[in-house]
C-alpha cells in the first residue's frame, strides 16, 4: 500500500499496473497473514473482481504467465499454484458470495 491509500485503491492500482486491467471490485473473499512472527508480517486481502474489458496488457517484469481457468480446472489441479491457500481462496471466490467490499476499510 502507498501512504494514504486504502486497500481498495491499492488493489485497483496494482491490478492496473501489473495486468493492465481496470476492474470493478465485487466484494472481499478472504484475508490471510503472511510472514513470520520475528520478521515482517503482511495482511493480504483477496477480492472478487470483474474486468471492465477483455484486453490484458501484462507487465512481463511483474507477471511471467497467466491463464483464465474454470472452477473445474482449479478443483482438478490442472494448473499448479505456488501456495495451497490460493486454491481454497479461488474456489471460494467462484462458489460463494463475497463479503462486503468495505470489510477492511482504512479509518
């Protein structure tokens, strides 16, 4: 997050910078804590979002590869994920209604 930036603003900016996509955020899917107790800890928020256009302009310095996948492909591990937590979050995002978008708003 940049200084004085909300989690939503961070998400919109990062997706635009890294994938060249403008999105509409539908809601919050999950949150997770990453890191070790004796080192830096990060709170990671996962949002459900819809692209505003079909075109993706990937920044290859940020993203090496991408693919659109179906729920069935995720469930069957067709594409290996770098973190097992991501599979649960992706399935949840495709099968459950997201929580309100302002669950983790900056105050």
